[in-house]
C-alpha cells in the first residue's frame, strides 16, 4: 500500500543525551526534516530512554526511521508498532515533545528503558502515553 498513513512506535536506550540544549537540537533537526517528508509524531525523552511515534506515508516513515536507527545517541531500538493507521494522531506536530508540559516532564523523567522492556510495554500503551501528554499540554501563553 503506498497511500494512507503508516504508524511506527519504538522505545530505545538513551545513549547519553542529558542536556536540554542537546534535546532542543535534536527536536529542531527532526522538525525540519519531518516537515519536508510529511512525517508527524511525538517524542518522549528521559535520561534513560526514548519513546517515539512516527506517522506518515510508509516510504517516508521508513526513510526517517532509517536515519534514526543510525543515530548513536541511542541504542537497543525495539519496534513496538508498525502498521497502517486510520489517520494521524499528531497531525499538527512535525515532532511533538511529550515533555513540553512540566507535569508530564516530571512523570517521564524517571522512566527506565529496562523497566519498559521487562514489562513488555506495548505500542498501544506508548501511543496512548504520548498522545495523552501532547494533547493535555496547556497552550503556551
Ligand atoms: C531518539 C531520536 C529521535 C529522532 N527523531 C528524528 C525524527 O523524527 N526525524 C529526523 O529527521 N531525525 C530524527 N532524529 C535525528 C536523526 O537521527 C538525525 O540526526 C537527523 O535526521 C540528521 O538530520 P540533519 O543532518 O538534518 O540534522 C532522531 C534522533 C534520535 C536519537
């Protein structure tokens, strides 16, 4: 299938991205590239792990994900969801940051890659977590 929306969700181990300015650089580059690729999604970050949802045309999501997989800032990528979707969950974000809201940032800050993997977190759960955080975040005033 070439048209329609494809959605991919994964978790990975953070390989040393701690500094907020490094996260900002990552988000800026993701947003710039994804906007040209018609890819949208959301990213969750803790000192220990990442969780990300990517959505868009399948070929484009695959291309973006290829780049992401090569990135040495994380490792042990576990794909939890890769499927056609009825529509986008993050249509307004080239790459939303799930920690934009201070309460969500606090909640996610202690998230451990090992714990997620051990309890076999599902793609649906990651999607719901990111969706909840991004859509609950109050507008910036
Ligand atoms: C956890 C994580 C998520 C990323 N997400 C994206 C993304 O959604 N889109 C993207 O283009 N790059 C993403 N990147 C960055 C890419 O791996 C790569 O650095 C970037 O595409 C390089 O683009 P640039 O040379 O234009 O800066 C991500 C990297 C990490 C570690």
